[in-house]
C-alpha cells in the first residue's frame, strides 16, 4: 500500500505564511485531505479535494496538488493555528486509506 | 448536524478482544462509509478500516487478521472488534464518517465528521 510523507515540524511567525507538504504516489490519483489536531482534541477536517474548505474553516487555509505532492498553506498564520496537521488520501492500488505522519506547526 | 460518539471499555487485558461502538446522531447511517482510526500516545493517526452501511468492509492490511467491523443501522451504530490485543494496541480510538463522491471527473474522499475519541489501554 502507499505511504505519505510529511516534514515533522515547521515554524512560522505570527501573521506570516506557511506551507506544509505531503508526498506520496497515491496523490497522483486521489486528492489529499488535511486534518488539524490540537492537543487532547479530535482531528478536524480543514481542506479536501482540489481546495475545498468545510464550513467554519477560515479562509486563510488553502490547498493545492502538483504531481505526487499536496500542500496545505496557511496565509497569515494565527496563534490558534498552532497544531499538528495530518494529510490523508485513498490508496491508489486498493480501497484503503493512509495518513501521513503529521507536521507540527509552531506559531512564533 | 451529524455527531459521532465512541463508547466501550477503557481497559482491556492482553490477548483479549477490544470492542468499541460508535453511535451516530443527527443523520441517517445509511449510504455512507464509517471508519475507525486510532492514535497511540504521542504518535500519528492510523487508519483501521471502514464499513459501508450495507455491511461491506475494508481493513488496514496490517490489522486485517485481527479486525472485524459491523453495523446496526436500526440502532445507528457501528462497531469495532480487535482481537488478541497487546500493549501496542493502546491508543485513542476515533470513529469517523467517510464522505466519498465523484464530481466533474474527480473522486473525493475525506473524513468530515469525527467522534471525540475514546482512550483504550491494554494492560493486565
């Protein structure tokens, strides 16, 4: 089955822009979905599809895909965006799902 | 608005079976995929598998030999059984709804509703 890779951590200054990437062969066939998880809380969906935000997700979150790489961008990061971010996609060879290892975003 | 709530024992002995139930409220359980995901302490998310409302299933190959999922549409519940547990199965277990559709030549798959999670410890 496919694997997804993510950088373990990234930091961003308050109000600046940060991009988190997710790589994997499955992303050539299926869009990534992105999940934000704060300590002690369940993950929440922040981006899915080409670049679709569920209701209630701020407009500073956006997504994109190119080849085998999906990206989540936070434009104008806020203190409340400090969290772990996981990407996920359907496996390209079967009907399984896979998660990336997660990226810890620190807002300085 | 759909809400999910996990329930089950928080402590399971090694070699026994972990059994959890997820109750769906606010919407029908029909015509959707329902998934289990777990997260060991301090680690990332691991997809365990999903069950469709019709009862068809798909499991993570690494857990397939020990996992069984079932659904009871009349109770609006779906369940997870994980056999022969060890300490490595200690985790927070989440249930989630998987939304899947095809639109304008693209497939979309995502987990849009999650339960709050239930911690399970495997220990004697």
